[in-house]
């Protein structure tokens, strides 16, 4: 790995964080990140570009900590049923969105 790779990785991570800050919607951001991840994963692209897109961009965009903080707020408010429903909906919906991204990527190849 060279310095150019790390600079590009940091730029993509910065852009994803910047985008996350302005969108400020945990569910939309997560669905977008899952779709991109599912779309990029099966593509035959250079490993460095795949790492930049998946680890740099998608990881900083979807930031799991935002979702955990949202669930923590539900626990503090004693909304346990809502917590259970959101958690299950969120995981299942993200898996479906990732599969759709994977499917779209395969159809384009």
C-alpha cells in the first residue's frame, strides 16, 4: 500500500462522513450503504478500489454507532417493543436492500 492509496481512502471516508452529516437520516443512510455494498461486492474491480469503496466510503457512511445510539435512546425511554421491532426491521430490510444491490449489479454484468 502506498501513500496515494491512503490519501484516496481518507478522501472517500471524509466524503462519506460529510454526506452522512448532511443527510442525517439513519435509515436512509443505512439503506443507501447496504445497496452500494451489495452493488460493489460482486463486481470484478481492482482490489484497492473495492477496499476504498467498501471500507472507506460505505463503512463511514453507514456508521453502526448511529444506529446503536438510536436503539439506546429507545432503551432509555423503556420502549422495548419498539426496540425489538426496529432492530428486526432494520436488519431484515438492510439484508433485502443489499441483495437488491447485488441483484442489480449482477444484471448489469
